[in-house]
C-alpha cells in the first residue's frame, strides 16, 4: 500500500466516538477506531464534534483500555466532571489534529483519509468503478471500508471492503485500487466484469 494523503496539515482526524458515560465523575466510554493507537494519550488535546458542529476542545487526563474490549477506552477529559456532562457528550466524535499524531511510514495511511476516494479495480487494460468510500466500520476482527455504489436502478447501496493488504493494493490521492476474489462484490458489480 502507498501512503495516501498528507496534503491537509492542521486537519483533524476522527479517532473514535463517545459511546456513553462511565461512572458518576464524568468518565466517558470511548470507542476508538484503531485499538492499537495511542491517539488518546494523557495531555493530548481532542476536539469533540456532533452533527457537524464543534462541541469543544478538551485535554485528555487519562485513557484506559477496558479489559476484554480492545477498542473501548475509559476516558477522563479535563472539565468533564459529572455524569450529566458526560451523557451530553454521547455520540460525539473525537478528533485530533494531524500534527498531534506521529508521522506515518511511507507504506501506511490513516483510514479516515480514504473517505471520499473512488474504489476501482483493473481487469487487463480496463478499469472498473466499484463505488466510493463513505465510511469506516469494524467487524471486531478487521477494519472495513463502507463503499457506496449505485445499483442498476440507481439506488445507493453499500458493500464492505476488508482493509487487508491482499485486497487493498494501493491507496492514492484520488482512488483505492483493489484486487478482490470472486464473490466479494455485490452480484451487479461482479456481473459487470463478466
């Protein structure tokens, strides 16, 4: 895989969301998109956003892994001191400025950078459009790109692309090139290549 985009210095990346309150002293249950990330390290500034609007900027006091749930953290933010305030933050996205995150090796990219990219595959000298990445999800074992495409009747549909090196060949500035086994695509997209 090639590194995708680093053209937006100062832009914030979504690293997780507030799943709910934890305890009575303002603790939060936060689902992180990358369980191996240290993005929520103590002292780091995080932006909370909900419904496209900024809720505020907070400093992480602590972030502890919930035993048995690698993608869940118990997070304490400076200024969030009671359960009512924590409940008000439920559903908020946690964003961190790109400059706050460690630099990536050349063969890595942030998953959030793939949102908005076209997904294509090459068959001989032809390129087949398979949709556009509109979101990220996980099945608990691996990350998945949510790829939106239009069926033959023009309806928007979603198919899931596992973010694995054997499937994601290259991530470029405008597209993701994939190599997929038979049966991974919706039938209408598979038929298009027959």
